[in-house]
C-alpha cells in the first residue's frame, strides 16, 4: 500500500478543508472551488483514490472492495442475507461462494448464525450490497471469537503500515483479522485470545492517546511474561 493509500487518523470537523489534490471526494466530503471539504465530524480516510470521513460512531458505511466479517441472518433458495453491521443487509449469491450449490440446497453449506469473512463487490446508491466469499482468504469462521469495535477505530487497531496488528499477533500468537466494519476475528489458544481482546479494548478506549503504540506494547509485554 502506498503512503497516499494509507489510512489517516486526522479528525475532521464540518467545513474543514483537506490537502488531497490528487483524490476525489468520497463519503462525508464535498468539492467546492476545486477544494475538498468535510461535511460532517469524523476520521479522515484516504482509500482507493477517494478522501472519506468515517463517522466517529454508528454503523459501518460499506465501500466496494473492503473485506468485512458478516453474520448470516436468513437463507433463500439461491442466496443468503448477511449482516455486516451496516444499515442494510448484504446479499451473498450462490455464484459467489467456492462451492457448486444446487438450487434450494443453500442451508447445507451456510447456516443462519454462521460468521463469514467476505468482500463487498458492489454498493448502490441506497447502500444495498452484494458480497462474495469466492476469493483467496475468504471463508467461514468456525473457530475463535469475534469482537466488535466502532468502525472508525479500525485504523487504530491496524496501525500505520500494519504496525499495531502485527504487534498484537506477535505477542498473543493469535490469528487476527480486522474487518473494515469493526468486527475482529481472533483465533488461538484461550489465553492468547483473551489477551488480544483486552489489548484491542484498550486501543478502542485510548484511540486518541499520544504514544498509544508504546502503551499497548508495555501492556502486552507485561502480560506475556512467562508465556
């Protein structure tokens, strides 16, 4: 990921101008007199050629290409409905899973309540979504646990250049996937899962703190002595 594609943690107020001349206004932004301005309070996110404002709280605002963690809420003969922590449910069609599913046999592959690692493939003007599970790394999440944070705090958990998430994985010896919708999957031994969840909660509660990486590192080092 190039530096211009990295997520910025700058807090924007309505009317704030941003210095991103090579990018287009995305969600929560507007352009006027060749300048881009924020239309609401939130965290600046520079992603895929657009400058966005992620709301400080509230539900996930889906964007095409993002990977998220969803929970199946309903089953149809040829598709599943998936909750991705957005205002609308997402549709996962049988053509977008890695199996040949016969018509009407959807429940044999994915059941209500199953957690899925999926990717958003399209979002229309009403925020209705299509998602896929037919791509490398996407799958059902059958082990571990899922915790949830505000979507606006996702950049803090990942860290610049992936620094924070790499540190969490190193000290807890867990597999961790951070969905852009604020849902996080943790898989490892129970002690590691517990420590990772506590560290992520610490990041959420201290997201605006100066020197957060050092604080989290100190916490992890203290709690992994004797591991």
